[in-house]
C-alpha cells in the first residue's frame, strides 16, 4: 500500500500518517485555507524529483543533470501564465508568505512605505503585521473593512494619499466579498504606487471564472497553490515581463536556495487540473456551497460578518451569543467539524480568544458536498454552538457529521493500516 515503505522503516511516522488520513476522512473540513489535493499531485510531490538540486532558472542552472527538472518547471510556468493570463511566472516560492517577501525584496528598500490590509480585518501577516518581516522592516499603514464587512475604497484612497506608499497590497485571508482590482489599480496609479494582488485564497475561484482576475490591473500577483487552487503547499509569483528579472533575482539568490522541484511538479499537475472544464464546475460549486452554508447559518439565527458571502468563505460573528471563537472552535471539533477561531472587525477579544469563527467551503466541495449537505452542516454548527454545554446533543451532532462524511467519501482507495 501507499505507506508500505514508511511502515517498514518507520512505523511510528507511518502510524501518524495513517491516523491523519482517518481524521481527514471522518471529519468535515471547513478551514477556509485548506483543501484536499489529488492523488496525482501527491504522487508528483512524493517523487524522485525531491533528490535534485536545481538552483537557478530552467536552462540556466548552477548544477548539471537538470534536463527533466527544466522541462517540468517550464511546464509549471507555462501553465501558471496561461491560467492566470500573466506574462511571467516564478513557481519557486516555497510558500505564499515567501512569494510576498520576494515582491517586497524586488521593489522596496527597508523603511519604504507600504499600504496593506489590517490583519484583524482580514489581511495576512505578510501584508505588514508588526510581528512579521513586512511590518518589522517596512513602514506599513493599514486599511480595514467598514461595519458591513466591506472594503471602503474611498478610505483606501485617503490612506494612500496620506501615506504615499511605494507598494499597495490587496487580497485577503478573511474577506467574503468580491475584490475590485480595477479600483485598487486606480488608487495605486493616483499615488504612484505598485499594486500587489495577493490571491492566495481566491486563486481557484479566479481560475474557475467565478471571481474577477487581477490580470491587467496588478503589477504583481502572488498566490499560494494549496488553498482553493487545490495544489500542493507552495507559492507562485506572477508579473509583467518588465519585472521578470527583478522578481526572479529576489527569489533566487535573494531569498531561497534550491527550489523544491518535486513540489513544482505537483504545482504543474494542479495547474493542469485547474485548467480543465471540471474545475470550472468545482469553482462554481464552491461558491454555491458557501452561500448555502451562509444561508443555513442565517436561517438558524446566527450572525455572519457582512451577511451573505460572495466567495468561498465567511466569518461567524459570535458576539451576540456571548461565546468565544476559541471555545466554539473546540466545540465544533467535538462534533467532527474543523474550523479556526478568527477575530471579527473591531473584535473586543484578543486574537487568541476572538469572537469569530472562519468557515470555508472549498475542502468540503472537493469531497462532493452539495448545497443540501451544506445546509445540514449549517444546522450542526448552529445547534452545537447553542448547545455547547449539552454533551448528549453534541454526541448526536457528531453522528450526523460522521454520516455526511460517509456519504461523501474522501481518498476512498487510500486504505489505512
Ligand atoms: C495563506 C496566505 C498567505 C501565506 O501562505 P503560506 O503558504 O502560509 O505562507 C499569504 N497571503 C494570503 C492572503 C494568504 O491567505
């Protein structure tokens, strides 16, 4: 079986991987940044490509023996450019945060002004949080969302005029509305800033045609490959031809050593998958399912930041329940639903406690959940929160979620043990 080799060499690790497979199969995954990648992607990532050093770019390497590696990486680049309609792609960043770091390195000097979305309003750590390199080495000001959970573009413009950033970052880790990339570009042009669109969360929606693309508007586009795009864990940077050299240099030798060519092969496979007609249907289903989940929660008396979602995710606002995100995420885990605590805008509680829970539909949609199933998930969540002290109710809800997992099996041919 899959784990035969590991089992022979290291039964301890094999046992843990087995247990994790079982956990993924028997729980409902609602963490908005997670997904289930295909067996094909996993095979690429577990291949002999892990053995190869390939510092440099395709056909311009510092090591010999890179023929096959070159062709693989070139395929990944071509597919990324085509899928996202961008002139240049660097598929080497080990992660989304590193993709952002490379853009900072390419266009900024330490101390330069940057405008990004505030972390507690839905932005990402790498968009200027004071505990991240981006906030430590650059002079960052941030914008947030209004009381309806929507971006206030006039406020972004006002802050841009005040702060005069060299780089404006748009894109979020927790924002449930469509992002207006055109508007962001107008703002960037008005103050002479570069625009970075970080599409980590919505890359799969853009690839599937259910969210507008930043192509033609952003100077730089960064993404993760493992969220809605459903590939291996990693990052990609895309840009216009004029920035190609600077970006490539920032990634290597600027920031990284040898690229992870096995993961790049996995990215190539995922990008091919994301260009198929089935993926469009998948992306449409993600949004339908997210809306069904949101509607179900609203119908059960729950509150959602900004109301109805327009993409794959939403944040439950628990302030009216008096309960915390931390406690309720644990209660959801008891009933077989995995989600993460998250701050709501102007959260009175700390990021370690929070008043919200972020929910996403991408992973459940991959295993085949439909709108009817998502309604049931909404019921389980609402009942679990209302009855968080009632063990008997929670046990019954756990059975319901397990039944859903059985109805929509995951990695069926991958047996444990
Ligand atoms: C997830 C995410 C990242 C970081 O990705 P990692 O691979 O975890 O480094 C960057 N930006 C945004 C908007 C994200 O949501």
